[in-house]
C-alpha cells in the first residue's frame, strides 16, 4: 500500500491489514473532533501501527469545488498496539475514547475490503447501518473476492461492507451481474 497514487488512506506498516503482530491488540479509536489526521501523524511519529481509511471528496459550493481528503469513518481510526503504545496514543490528547476490538480477524477482513474499494477508486458512501441485505460475494470487477451484502437503491446495486464494531457501513456501486449470493 505504499503507492501514493493507489490509495488516499494512511496505513503503517503497509501490510498491517493482512499481517499484524499477534502480541498486539486492535483498537477502534474515537478521536476528538477533526483530529483523525493529526492523530495518524502522531502515531506515525511514534512508530505505532494504525489504519486511517480516507477518500477524496469534492463538495460543490456554488460554481466552485474544493477537493479534500477526508476519513471514511468520521471521527475514527484503527490502531494495533501493545499496552505501551496505547498509553503513548492516549498521551496525544487527541482521543475521546478507545474501543477494544474483540474479533480482530473479522475487523481486519472488513477493513481490507474497505481499502480494496478505495484503491479501486469506486465512488463509496458511508451509512449508519443500512438495512439488512442479502450476503454476497463479488465475482467480477475490481472488488472480485470481496464479501458483504447488497442493497438495491434507485436501480443501482450497492455492495455494502459492514464495520460491525462501529455500527456503520461502507458501500460502492457494483453491477448486479458481478454479484453471487453466499450460502447461508
């Protein structure tokens, strides 16, 4: 994940979502308002492992647009640290709350799928727990192999990846022909 053109996310080390130290705990970090990027800088300077998924947004104001890079999950980033690292992170004064991850394999699989969506440069949307949809696997296109669920909204199929721990989801538009149902 070191190619800066491929992703807007910040991740250290680059293989964190697929190979993290077994002696470290994963935490969902609820940051103080608008502190996600600054906390990522602090964690990086301290040599701590973290993931901050980010996307490019171009909000329109009148006839002008101002592109910016924003966190996918406003107010959150994820870190994988030992107790000493947790204390270093807390000393930054940028953290409102720490949520311990009870199922790190599930979380990292979900976050890896989010990063795949970001790298595919698909338009993605976040939503607070979009209604329950059918579990699916993507069988074609840039998200091939990713699992999630699907919603049909205004004739567009949206592939949804739930981040259970935060009670939120990330969605990308996917052609219906690229989806196959998962066995229950």
